[in-house]
C-alpha cells in the first residue's frame, strides 16, 4: 500500500513541478496580450504556485494544509468576484486550472478532518468560477457555461477520487503499522513473562529454600546461593535484551529477542531443581533435529511456562518429568509434576493467569493443541502437540492452573 501511494505521490509531485510553472507563464503571456490586469493574475498565480510547490519540510508552522489549500482558492474567488462586479471579462488559462486541481488534491489528501471537506469545496468553487469569470454569465442555459461546469465537475471528481483513494491507503497503512506495533508489544510482554518471570520465580523459590537451610552445611547452602546468582544474572540479561528490542528498530533488533529451541530445554530442566527435587528430561532419540524454528521456540516456551508454574503453585513437587517425542507428523511435549499445590507463596508472585493463556494462543497459532489439568492420582500435567510444519489456525481450549 505504501509503495503505491509513494509512487503516485512522486509522480504527482514531478508532474506539478514540471507543468505548473510552465502553465502559469502561459497564463501571464495571455493576460498581457489581452490587456488583462497583469498584477492581479500574477498575484493569483504566484500564491497558488508557491502553495503547490513549497516543500513540506520548508514550510513555516503557520502554513498548515488548510491555509495552504484554501487561501490561493479564496484569492482566485476574490478576483472572480471583482471581475463580475465590474462587469469585465477575464480569461483564464491552464496554469490557474492546474493550480486549483493540485490544491483540491492536496486538500482531500492531507487536510485534517472536516477541514478537508471545507478546503475541497472552496477549491472546487474557485475552479467552477473560472468560466463564469470569462463568460460573465450565470445561466446554465448557456451551452459554454454548462460545458465548462460539466468538464470542471468531471476533472474535480477524478482528482478528488484519486486523492481520497490515496488517503484511504494512508489510513490503512497507519492502521497496519499500529496493529504491527501492538502485536510486537504483546510479543515483548510475552518475552518478559516467559523469560524474566521464570528466572525471578526461581530466585524467590531458591531464596525460600536458602532460608530453610540456614542451619545446613555451608557446601549445600553455597549450591543454592549459586543458583540464585545464576538466575539473577540470566534475568538481567533477558531484561537487557528486551530493552534493546524496545529501543532499536529493524530486523537486527528482532533477531536479538530472547528465543529458545529444543536444545535449550535441556538447560531449563537441568537448572530447575532445588534440593529435594528431581527434574528429568526424556527426549526421544527419533525426534527429528530439523523442526521449524517457530515450533521449537513454542515447545521451549511450553516447558518454560510449565516449570515456572510448578515453582509458583507446586514447589512441594519432588519429581518433575519433561517428555518430548514424535507422534506421527506431530511433536508432543508433556510436563508432569507430583506436587500438591499447598506451598505458601506471596500473592504478588502468583501471576495474573496470563501465562498459559498467552501460551495457548501461541500453540494454536501454529496449528497445535494445548491442554492442562490434574493428573490421575496427584500432580499436574501440561500437554502440547505441534504439527511438524506450522499452520496457523484458531480454536481449542485448555483448563489452566495459575499463569
């Protein structure tokens, strides 16, 4: 859309620069040869030409689009009214016609809100006033006047229609850019939740463990403190990457967003367990290594969010099992725990229930399915299935715990 509008804008600008000054010179020559009021014609043409050709980056603040497009037309109408009052015929040429058509185009395309209609009406009236000024007649029974008005109406309709179409393209582009920015903000919010919240929750859990191990041997306490230090470092790194994305624009910034893959799941599971817990990863050796990147990233987020929820809601779990295996043309990810969900946790750290909700949206967008609920016996299970080739669709549902 923007490329079409840009090409049309460039062509219109080039046409105006190349034709308006030349056509204005013709008008001045005609006015001189017919003994017209040269100074009046020159003033109208000079103001109109300056309004049309003045670059946007060199215009003073007071020269708004409504001033730019309405004042030259009002000056033309004033000249027409004076000639009619004096009963003198005044010719018009291609220069003034082109200027008024360009002003009409600019008014419809760029003038803000209702001003676009007002300025367009003024420009159209000035355009229709040109043949009346020359013929000194208001009668629609005059064939020359009628033909001139019909021709002017046709030209004005074509110019206004083109300008309106381009204005619509501009609006659609603005809406598309806004939606893209909104989607990126949502994605960044998901990154903050998935990466930073995961690390900070780990810090909180391990801090609680450290408090309970105050009387434990120094060696055991050091391992817990080392885990806290590592989680804090990773949280800071994730926040730095996210802030970098917010400050930068362009594809190079997007490439620095926190991502994950199937190989990264090993580190998640390996660093998860605290004393008294055991985290196990079962990855089927037949699982293809070349899965689409978006599928691997979504599988990583499923495991990450599930482990975060274990820390938040089932930190009493003694065994957490993460399983990855192929099932036909689908990748299956299962995260299970044996927790009872009875561990005290500050209310501020429980989350707002958005984790699995956004995770479900991510999974279903790839054509997968996500389910979450209690296991038979005890504990909780999260199961996600992805097609090996991502296909966007909607639907599905999941019972969620926490988030």
